[in-house]
C-alpha cells in the first residue's frame, strides 16, 4: 500500500508527500511485527 504520493508545487517541481493516515498504518504494522517477534511460542510446542 503506498503511503506517499507525488505532488507538484507552484514552481512545477515534483516531490513526495506522505499521507498521515497511511503512514500511521504502516508504522502500526511495523510495531505489531516487532511485538510478535518477541512473543514466545505457546508452551508445549517447539520450533
């Protein structure tokens, strides 16, 4: 999912601008993955 978009300013220069809602969602997904990485497996199972 893209979280930034190209915009053109008054001088005709193109730059990328992040969408705050999408950037927050991507950050939330990263935090969830980091938490999952440090979650021990259920007892009784081995990996």
